[in-house]
């Protein structure tokens, strides 16, 4: 039987920026057996602790399923997150068994029940690339176009490491300059998260796109109960099986 991958969480401040890591040990991946996935937040040295690791782990479960290795998570996972990851893995295996060998198991040290405090303001943080779809999502909620269904935004996040690879700093700067006027117009802070998550989770792109972005937004979960990402491809064919239609995107979330 294939040995599992052990997952550990670490965080600290490096060069004036908060850095959080998932360390994967025992991977049969060409980049293994030890792979560090990190999120670096320039200009931020402290954030509230993460109560659970669900969204960070979820961005990498499809990569582990491609390897056919279970994940043993040395840290807390919520019941809702564990259930959703199981559903996501079972669904992807059923649709693409040649790519995702089996619905692997996610085995946490601790399964915990977490909830927001009664006086939680219900704020959201949203991903923004400067493209049409994310701009629409941000403006729609910031200007309360859906009415009572709108989320109050506390900030925006732009990612260096996904649409703009880490080696393409110039491309990322263009993206950020394009997004900054909108952030100023909406009077919202624009945070940068730099991550190498695409080296593992990106191998299952585009199915891993929403889980990977959820892992970025989860860095701010101590401040915001909700993370918003613009919708994926429509529900119908021909891309229903290979992409990330909205009907499946909730599986990248949890009950927290």
C-alpha cells in the first residue's frame, strides 16, 4: 500500500512579512519527498491564528489524489471541511479516474467544531486579479448590487504565483497597477499574497483553481468569515467535467 503524505503547518515572520507553510513529507512527486508550500504576506507581520487548516489543505488534495497518496494532517480540520474535501475527491475520481487514481483519505490529528462568535460582523474578503470577472464580483458586492444578498467587503487580495508566476514579477506588477485604481475607488485595502502553491496544487489546474484561491483567502479568516472568488465556467457541457463550474466550488469551503 502506498505510504501517506504527512502534512505539517508552520508560521513565522521572515524579512518583515508573515509567512505560513504547509510542509508535505513523503510525497512520491518528482519534487518530493519533502515539499514546502508557502504563503508570504508583504506588509503584514501578524494575523489572527488559523482555527483550522481546511482551506490550506484543500488546495492540494487533488495533487495528492494524482499521486494516489492519502494525506495525514498534523493539525485541526473542521467536520464541514473534511466532508467537503471527501466529496470533492470522490467527484473528481468519478469524472476522471485516469487522472485522480482514487478518492484518497484526508486523516487529521484533530476534527474540531468551530463557529463564528455571535457578534461577528460577517465581513468578506475577495480575490481580485484586475480581470473582468473578479472586478465584476468585487464591484457587485462592494456596491451592494445584489441587495440583501451582498457581503460587506473588508479588503481585496491579489495573488502573485497563480496568474502571474513567481518568476514573472513584471507581469504581477502590471496586474497590481491595474487593480489599484479599483481598490482606491471602493476605498478598500489591497493586500498582496505571494505563494508557490502552484508547484503542487497547480498540477491539477483548472480543477484546483478555486481550492487554491480559497487557501489564499483563508489566511484572513480570523478577520473575515467569508472569502469571495469569481465564478468559474457555466454548469453545462462541454467543460463541465474538466473545469470548475460554480455548482462544485462550494466544496472548496467548509462549515466555518
